[in-house]
């Protein structure tokens, strides 16, 4: 196993509150890692630290880039993305007013470093659209390619969102609550999609999730956060039967 | 259909035939160009008005690169309009004798005009690069306010008449002079000549902006408008991209500024005033920010409605009042502006036409009445919905 993402003593304080508390994690390229925890455990803050949206109070983050671990602790979001860390959002975040195709074109333009290209035409550029077509096919979006995203269903937007994140060819793909707002069938589809993508693509998948059925199905490793700190880490069976974990969840439900 | 021998039938048939015979965009463009040439033989005032329309259209279109396409409402674009205008006027005033010495007095006015235009656009870039760098760090109302502040800063510098360059409130008089080429004389400032000159600069500029909008650069602009954080998470440096868009937008506004100096024969501090910054905003809102041609349509409505009102001396002094009413109407009922309205009208006319084909004039009138009252009613209802629950 090769480490692709590593945090060391990662801590984020907002005034008195410690949202992420001394998290030292090393995520490898084998299988899907889930990061779970009760509400307010610090999952979203942890993601925002990894992606450069927030700056950590203490600690470092390293990402594998061209065979070496590179520090990305203080890099802004766009630089983190360029180095190979991609994400999806809990509340679907796509370019609503643009068509599905245009959405993916943006990602490819960014990946190819052509954001300052004033001369070519995005709609007919071969290098951009060849890859866009492949992604549309992969995510089953070909038929709705020319529809604006605000005319899509929630599930379809999720697919666009995943396609967007994949389009920049990430080393690590962070999915934030991929099944939020979905019914059981749709959630199962997402699980099989993530497992399939994890096998087919070079990217390493990291998932935060509320739905325990999804967590059980999708994970090869589970990290439990509680009050910002790592409570348990390891094999799904072992972690989910861990007393401290059940207690943390029950505790949060009781409160 | 042949039973109703109305003019609409004939126009409709002509249009269908044109399309079926392969009357492509190119052919309509050729028609437009012929119209443009024919207009030059109209009354001098109409030529002047259309020249002004082309300039304002370019101004608004360049402004909308930042507003409609990138999502940043600048309230200080007059500073670039004035930048182009003053750069041009000062070069014409101060450099003419030297240019005449170098290239000979015959083509000197033309060469000076070109140099003035380059100076105007360079001056605009000189302002836009630092002002943009600072402004794009802010968003929404803060961006509007900081650009307004920079705009008024430029205005007050111009009023101060630094080093005798800008002549304070008088502005700098522009004299385009008489160009002599191969024994033929022509005055660049003559209305028709200037009309063609303006068209020769504005049309390629519009095409250039269209290419920008459709380029990878422009696609990224639209993405930033929709969701800046999403764009950043895909590796787009949002601040840098906004900055570059600001500079491109400013440069095209500078071109419009260069042209207005020649048309108005003066670079006036009014060109830098915040009320001038409002012109592209108003034109874009009226025309529709979400359509490429929206600002062009808006500029047309803006200038020709003003002209129409000015035909009635009793109303002329209050033209802004009527304009205000129109703006309110646009915002309330045509959120997508006149360009959106035109598309809607086309659809509506099609529906009326269908009703007419079904049951003659009566059916068409009934449909028109019904749909109009429905549309007005819908405007009321959506206002109520936004006001709160009424269930």
C-alpha cells in the first residue's frame, strides 16, 4: 500500500471550539476509506482543511504527486485541486445555469491548464470534448448532455457532480455525503458506482456518510471521528462493533 | 392559409422560404451590412444617433463580460470609458505636430487617430490592471462599491486638471482634422466618415467579444458566475480569472471611449462620472444580461427611446422619468430583458398565429387577450408568492 494522503497533528480551532483535534491519518491507495461520526464530529471541517478552504491552526497535510508526498497545508483550494485532490459536496454544487456538457468542459479546460485560452472555441475543441464525451458516457449522462443542470433531477445532478470531480483526474477523490437526500435504491446505485470507479480508476476514494448501510457496503476501512478526534480506525466489522463507536452515536442521538 | 391574404402571411412565407433556401446567418449578416451602408445616406442626425448606438452597444457588451458572464457588477466602468476618451484626446492635442513632422501633414490626422486609439487603450490597461487586482478580491455589493469609488477617484483626478493635462470641467477638445491621401481629402470627423470608421471598429470588437465568450476562457467565466467555490475546487484560480476578465472588459470599454471622444469632439469629465457608469448597467438590464446580444438590444432601446421622447418637447426635460417607468416594467415583467422579451414575443406571435389558423381573427384576438391578462396576472401572483404564504 502506498500512502496518497497524510495528515499529521491536524487541528482546527474556532475560538474556544476545537472542531478538528490532532488528527493524524494516513490514507492508502487500497480500497475505499469512510470517515464517519455523529453530527458535529468535525467531518466537514476536516474536508475543508484538506481541500484548502480552511487553514489549519496546527498540523500538516501531504498529498502524493508524481510519486512523492508533497505538502499542501497552506495551498489555496484551486492549487489543491490542481495537485490532484478533488471533491464533491454534501449539497450538490454544479454550475446550475450551464449545460451538463459545459459543466464538464469547465473541468477539462481547468485540467488542461487552458483557462486563459481566448482563441479556441470551447464547444468545438477536440481535445476538450473528446474527454467530455468519455465522461458523459461513463456516468450515463450522454442523453442529457445539452440540458441545463437546473433542469436535472437531484440524482442526475449527483452524477454530474461526480463526473466533474473525476474530470480533473484526481489522485484522491473526497465524496461528502454522496447519498444525502437519496432514497434507498439511489443510495445503492451510488455505492456500486463508487466501488466500480474505485476499481477502474487510479483515484483513491474517501467518503463521509451518514447512512450506516451505505458505510457498511462501501468501505474497506472506516475512520470514526468524534469531537474532532479519531475515535476508531480500521476494518469495518471491527469498527462498527466497537463499543466506543456505538456509544458515540447513541450519545449524540440522546442529546 | 391561402384564404387569408394578409401581410403577415406574405412576411411569414418570405421568412420560411428564406430559411428553406439556405438563408443562413451569413446571408442575414450580408443583409445587415447592406442596411448599415444604406443608413449612411439617411439624415445626418440619424447617422449620428446610430454611431452613438454602436459605441454604447460596445460599452454595454464589454461591461456585460464582467456582469452577465462572470457575475461581477461594476459600477465604475466609466473610468475606462473616460480613459479611452482622454488618452485619445490628449494624444490628438499634444502629439499632432510631431506626428505631422514625421509622416507629413497629409495622413497625419489618420496616423494620430490610430496612435490616440492605442494610447487610449494603453491608458485603460494601465488603470485596469491595478484597479482590477484590488477590486476582484471583493464580491457582490462590495465589488460594486469599490469600483464606484475608483470611478469617482478617476473623475476627481480629471476635474483637478493635473499638470494642465485634462483641462478640468471643460474637458479636452478633439479635432480630428483633414486627412489627405493621394490628392483626395476627407474629414475623419465628418458624420458619415466617422460612422463607417466606428462600424469598422465596433463590428470586429463585437466579434472579438463573442469569441471571448465562447472560448475556454469565457466558459470558465460562466462557471465562476454560477459557483465560484465549485470552480476553485476544479483547479480554477477564481481571483486571477476575475482579474483577467476585468482587464479584458476594461480594454473593450476603452475602445468605446476612444470612439466617443471622436464623436462628441470632446473628452469630457462627464465620461468618467458615475452616471456614465450607470449607462451600461441600465442598457444591460433592459436588454437582458443572460443573452449575448442583450446589451446591444438594451443600448438600442436606451438611445432610441430617449430620442423618441425628445421628439416631444413637453416630455423631453423629463425623459428620465419615462425611462424609469420602462426600467420598472422591465424588472417586474421581463426579468430576462428586451432580448428575452423578443424571444418570448416570437413564441407568443407563433401561438397567436396558431389560434388565427384555427379560428380566424376572433380566435386570435381571444387568445391574445387571455394570454396577456394571464401574463399580467402571473406577475402579480409571483410578487405575492415572494411576499409570503397566502395559502
